[in-house]
C-alpha cells in the first residue's frame, strides 16, 4: 500500500497535545488496516461494511466526547475532530456512520434524554451493538426543517406518530432512530423510535453515485404507537435538532480535511512519479500551481478547525462559526478532489486510487448537514442581522 504522508506545512502538529497525536495515530492505523484496503470494493458494490461497526466501537469512534459512564471516553473536541479527520481520510461514508452515531444520536440522548434513556441506549451505541439514525429531513422539507409535517398526537398512554423522513443515513440498518416531529401545538419534539415497533419501516435508497458504502434510506411512520417514556422531555422547538447539527457540522469541518489530505498526497506522489515529455508532470508549472493551491487551502482549513476546536472546548464556538468552517472546508475538499483527479489523468477515474470516490462522496457532504448555500446565508445573517432565507 502507498504510504500516506500527512501534509503539515505550518507545523500545526505543534498545537496538538501528545494525547491528541496518540488518538490520531491509533485511528490512522486502524483506517490503514481495516478501511483503505477494502473500502473501494464496498463502494463499487454499493454495500455497507457491517463488520466495521463493532471495530469502530472498540476503537472508541462512537461518542468519544461523552462521559465514560455512558460508554464515551471523555475526550475533548479536538480529539473528536481528529478522529473524524482520520475516518474521512478513509471514506466519507465511514465518517458519516461515526458522525451520525456520535453527534446526531448519542449526543441528543445524552443532552436531552432522561437518565433512563441514557442508560438504555448510550452504552450499546458506544460499542456498536446498536446503530442509530437521525430523522429530520422530509421529502418536502430539506433546507427548511421548520416546515416538517411529521406529527405526534397525545393518545393518553402513548404518542401516535405519523409521517416520513427521507435521505436518512443508517436508516435501513438502525436499531433506534432519533425522530423530530410536531406535536398538537405545532412544536417540534424529539422521540426515540425503535426498530420492530408496528407501523415503522425503513426502505433503502439505492442507485446513489455518492456515499455508496453508507446506508441511506427513509423512516416511514404509519400510526406508530411510541411509548411516552421515549420522548425527550424538556427540549422543544427547532433548537433541539439544530443543536445536534452544530456538533455534527463541527465534525464534518474536520473530517473533510482528511479526504482533502488523501487526495493531495495521492496527487503529489503520482505527479512525482508520472513522466510525460521526458519529465515528471510535477515539474510543469501548471501541476505545481494546482499542488501549491491545494496545500495552501489545506493549511488554512487546518488552522480554522484547530481554532474552532479551542473555542468549542471552551463552549464559545457559535453555530455561525461552525457554519463557516463546514462551508469553507467541504468546498475546499471538493475542489481539491476535482483538481487531484485531473493530475492523475485517466488513472484518476479508477478505483485503484481513492480520488474519484472522495470526489463523489463530497458531493453529498456539500449538501447534507445544511447545503453550501444555506451555510453562506447563515454567515450572511450573522454579519448583517438580516435573514435572507425566506
Ligand atoms: P431559526 O429561527 O433560525 O432557528 C430556530 C431556533 O434554533 C436556534 N438555532 C440553533 N441552535 C443551535 N445550533 C444551531 N446551529 C442553530 N441554528 C438555529 C435558533 O436560535 C432558534 O432558537 P429559538 O430559541 O429562538 O427558537 O430557524 P429557521 O427555521 O429560520 O431555519 C434556519 C436554518 C435554515 C438555518 C436551519 O433550519 C438550517 O440549518 N437548515 C439546514 C437543514 C439541515 O442542516 N439539515 C440537516 C439534516 S441532518 C443531516 O443532513 C445528517 S447527514 C449526516 C451524515 O451522514 O454525516
Ligand atoms: P433543498 O432544501 O430542496 O435545496 C435544494 C437547493 O435549493 C439547494 O441548492 C439549496 O441550497 C437551495 N435552497 C434551499 N433553500 C434556499 C434558500 N432559502 N435560499 C437559497 N437557496 C436555497 N437528513 C437527515 O435528517 N438525516 C440524515 O441522516 C441525512 N443523511 C443524508 C445523507 C445523504 C447521503 C444525503 C444526500 C442527505 C442526507 N440528509 C439527511 C438530508 C440533507 O440534510 C438534505 O439533503 C439537505 O438538508 C438539503 O435538503 P434537500 O436535499 O431537500 O434540498
């Protein structure tokens, strides 16, 4: 296997603690051994690599920043970011699995759940014994989740849940879903819906050209009787799901640096070896322009996320700051994937190299967790105080 050399042009490594570097090394090693050798085949077959779930649990990839009491490791936010970076160097689908499980399922159960809900679900989600999903998006409401139509009605001893969620990562394989629906007063509430309950189905979404090793599907609720103890008791309104998104978007801002690093490193090594017109293509100015711009953008993204991590550790990172990092870094990674693919010429379209796969994956990453343009509007609203969404 080609040896990966992580770019670190501004010696950002010096900003990390020994513990950060140790965690990064252990995830990098696992990704090298367990993910990279076979992930292209899973993508080619449009298949989810089930066997990686428990391994990722053993590695501590699920809920790493939650307290040990609930199966986490009590790590800081920079450690979480570095874990996401290393996983996405392998494949955005593996990072998606870990993002959803950690930030969109375990985090809301920890933050909004009762102690009984925490003890019932978190330890099993941490080990990978259970897989979770997060249902916010609906067929008619993506960027505007506030318009959701899924509903719960209070039936005395249970809630009756109706509606459907679309484009849900892990839906076809989940044991439990965190579902957001409106109550009788039109207020958004969060509930835990377990597989096996009558009226709950999870059809798979096939024919994706992106995130093909990630399992995507729908959550369909047809008069589902959800026990009352499954509701998050105190969180009300869109703030609930959006708080979870802030955590997941933060992880994505780090994650995509991993994909960008892998593309850059692949392109650099290829350019040094590949000869045309009797010299390495790395010697041509146009190739150097591409490589120099890639490294500049990776370096800027590394510094952005490191600072965001410090602010997040101090509970000072704002949702708008997280939006800026998600938007900037995903576009940066997608641009680098596209440029890297060009450097590899025809070889760039094959599964022998990771670039085309990263590129296709990043087309989803730039859309989910808030599209590129929605994040621009969040920044615009933060700057001006004027909301340009509607
Ligand atoms: P708006 O009025 O702005 O906000 C409603 C309430 O929420 C608060 N809030 C936030 N709180 C925490 N974190 C954030 N990021 C927050 N953003 C807003 C806000 O303060 C307000 O609180 P309160 O107390 O005043 O009620 O809501 P809006 O309806 O105008 O919508 C604004 C908008 C467009 C920014 C928002 O809805 C949005 O972000 N849309 C994008 C939707 C999205 O990101 N969906 C993601 C679905 S999950 C997913 O894609 C998972 S993929 C995972 C994977 O596979 O890795
Ligand atoms: P739309 O909201 O219809 O947007 C279409 C276009 O219109 C976009 O370019 C958008 O930027 C633009 N647009 C929309 N509103 C405005 C506006 N006000 N001003 C300017 N432009 C605007 N969701 C979940 O809940 N859970 C998951 O686990 C999950 N996983 C996903 C996995 C994958 C692989 C994908 C692709 C999506 C996933 N999603 C998930 C859904 C994702 O969050 C949505 O696709 C995303 O929020 C965008 O919604 P939409 O696709 O309906 O696009």
